[in-house]
């Protein structure tokens, strides 16, 4: 509600509480117990009470609580969680604060305004004593709603369950990648990146092993008791299968990869493996007995990205695709659509109890929803603390999920934090003027910001899901270039100027400035150049791992078969500069050039590494930094390194248990 009136600073009474807005005090009026509220919690309660029975939009609340400030959606969730805890209120069965999906929040309890007169002569302003025109039509509204609810319930073929949240693991550190057995009392998850833990469904430990390398994505058989999981060793993914006691049943040969998705059991002897190779996720059938690895003949729809597999109805395997229009579909191997969503889906789990697919919703990570094959869906749970990152469901319909939270710290050369965010991504690019442009992805939306003169300005105002992966200053520092999925976008210091399509067929690998009036995009097979009105000027075929234009030396730097080549003309052979190792090129990204030095990031055994190559002496390659969970990095004009690193990481396994509503 955008015209909510200014809060009255009196004393309000509702249910067992009395709230003094001017003193930020919440009192149990029957006992006299007083709780001092945080100022913003008090301001939020005052706003809700003054607009009782009316829906206030999230945007209005955020503007009122944080004027002229960029905040994350999670900030409001945290305040609401604190307030609900103080009121002993439930978001599922609210007495006071009701969430109205896609609209906002509403204070639903009756409120009395107590004047500021002395306590022994309190006067009460009761809204119920005044006739309101709405009361005349209220019975009609109730009857209409009842009729709608009756017919709606008749059309639904399932009852919407209410879910209660229970702790399963709550140790310090990170527990994630949860898999629960459908039939047996078994659960597995990853602890602190390198430890595989097997427990019962109450969290009692059965097996625990710490590896030298990162492990991930455990997956139980549907009927048998074997567990498959990945080990990430150098540039390979190794599949292992063990018993609940940790005895090795099978270990496959390493597969060259950049990453992988959770394995999916097709049968007791076959798995579907989704492996990231050269930037593309590829599905394979793996036969345990014969150790055959067979590429799946999965037809890839035009302008769609394969995201992984799931075993669902009748134990059949289905494949998830995200489309360029930001919709998602679940399809069978023969291409038949089984389910669709009007937003990007990345997390899916099958509920064998009611046949629904549990997934993220349009907020991407804060909410879980269930969708049935007929398209009917309902909300499962909303988390104000952290993000859902994995989910697994047993035959009783209990959902085991990992909820993670972290802080991304930007650290300088002395490892001191200079900026922090709880954003999922952060892509800082500084310039010689002391300004830093960055991308931050919050609640599924990528935005581009500029930090200059101690002020943060949002340059983009986007409501979609386009992902920003590249951000480059123009050589004269007057403009910025970024991608937005398959589009390119231009910004000045105030806002977005232009966004246009690249018309490339594959995901963009590099984008940047060719000169002051020309930008380029490269997808691994083709480089295309555009003017600043978005018109394509030239298209050149080029098969390479990356192609990046060095403005200082007016040349292309091209990586082909791990050989770094300098080219003034892309159609010519060029000059060999250096031979890079597999460790230096595996999952290569985040390319930078500063002071005639080339910087980039790679991953080896799932550990992040930052490299420097002196372009005046290309044989001089040094490892600048290595560690786990380095998100992005930046090089300032003085070649000082700052890194964006996930820290203060916490993750717990929770169980969402359904209780049927009669």
C-alpha cells in the first residue's frame, strides 16, 4: 500500500500485548513485563499496526525503513522474523502478521489505541465502536469467499499440507548437499566441503570420512542401500559408490570435467551423470557393471540450457531445461514435456508421497514450492534466514533440505575486509579514478552498481533473471559494458543506456571493448563486433577457449589447446606467447589485464586459483592466490589484489514435515 498514513506515536493494545511506539516498548499488559525493541523492529510494528487490516507492500516498507538506501530483501525478512518471534507469531498460522503472497504484509489482529492520559484514566479508542461502510458488505464478502473456497477445494485433487520445520544438524560450520533415502532410515550430506557424513534421519552419525579433495552430491539408491557421490580431483570428477558403513562398492575412472551435478539412479546398476565439460553440461548413462559411459541422445531445445536430471514418476528419469525467456521445463528423453514453470528453476526434488515436484519459486532461493503434474502448485516454506540450496524427500513426504547463509567479504592485499555483502555474487571492477563498478545478485535479480565518492548508485533497474557475468570499463572510463545472459548492456554513471541481443548461439565466454566505439562478444566458436547502437559490424569464426582484446597493445589474446596466442588479425596464425598447464586453464574465467599483465582464475580439485602472466615476459607465470570459495577478484591500477570470498559460512540440514489440514 503506497499511501499508508504516518504512524501515530501512541500506545496500542492488541491481544495480550501493549505497544508504546514512542518508547519502542512492547509490554505484556496483564503481567507488566516490558521488552525494549530495536528501533527498526519498533518502526515496522508501528507501520503494520497503523495500517491494520490493510496490505502494505514490501517495497513501501523497505522505502520507509531504509530511505535512499540499497538493501537486500533478506533484511526485511530478518526484521519480520524478529518481530514474529517477539509476538510468538507464526507465518503459517498467523495471529498478527499475515503474508499476502506477491503483495506484502497485513496486520490482522484487532487494535485499540490507548491515549497518553495517565494510566488510571486510560481512554480507549475502539475502531469497533465506529460504523465502517465495509461492515455492510462484509457478510456478502464472507459468503462469496466461502463459495469460492468450496468450489476451489472441489477442483483440487490434493490437500495442501502444512509443514513444520525441525533441526536435524546444527553443528558449527557448513552442512549441505543433503540426500535422504526414500525407504530406509538413512541420510547423507557433505560437511565443510571435504567430509562425507552418513546418519540416520534423526542425525545420529553412522559413518564419517574426510577426504584430501572436495566431495559433493551424495545420492542414495531408491531400493538398495548404496550411496553414490563425486570426488573432484584435479580436472576430473570421480564417481564412488559405498555402503552405509563406508565400504567401497565401486569406484569409476575419473572423467575430465569442470564440475558435475548430483548423480541420479536410473536402476540399481545404472546412473545418469550430468557433467560440465568445456562449459556445457552433458548427460551420460553410466553402467556400473561394465563401466560404460554413454552420452545420452537428449535433444537440446533451441536457446535452452540443460540443468540436470531427476528421477520422478514411476522411477523414470526427466531432464530440466532453462530457456532464454526465463521459463523452465521438465522433459523426458523423447522430448515430451512433463512439467513447466514460468520462471527459472534450478532446484528440483521428487516427492514420492504425493507425486509433486518440489522446487525453488520465482524468488530463486528463499522459498520452496510444490507443483503437481496438472500444474497446481502451493507454497511449502519460506526462510528468512539463509537460502535453500538442496532438497531430498522420503516416502513419507518429509523434505530434508540444506539452508545456507554466508557473507561475501571483499578483502585487500593484507587480507583485511573492505566491503561485505550477503549477495550471492559480487563482481568488482575498479578503475584509476578510484571507482568500483560491481554486479550483485539478490533474490534472483542481477543488478549493476557503481561505488564512487563514497556513494553507491544502482545503474540498472531490472526485474528479470538475466545473469551478469562480465563487467568492463571502456578504455577512457566513460562507460561500462556488461552482458545480460545473451544480451550486451551499456551504462553511463547514472543508468542503463542500451541493451541489445548478441544473436550468438551459445553462452557468452568473453565480452569487452575493442575500441571506444566498438564492443565484442565471444561464445567459443564465433566473435562478433557491434557498434554502440547495437548493430553487428562483423562476425568471425573462431574455435578457442577464450578470446580477449588487449587494448593497450591493440591485439587479441586467444587461448587454443592451452596455447596462448597473440593476434592482431583473428584470421592470421599469430604469435605463440606461452603454453599453459591444465591446472592453469581448467574452468578458466574472470580475465583481467592490468599494467601489461594478464590475470585470470581457474579451478583445480575444486580449489580456486588466481594467476598472473607478465605479457612482456610470457614465460613468467605466477600463482597469486589460492583458496576455497573465492567468488571473484579485482586488480586495482597499482596491481593490488582484492578478492571476493565467501566467508562466515553456516549451513544446516532441516526437516520439513507435512501435517495434513482437514
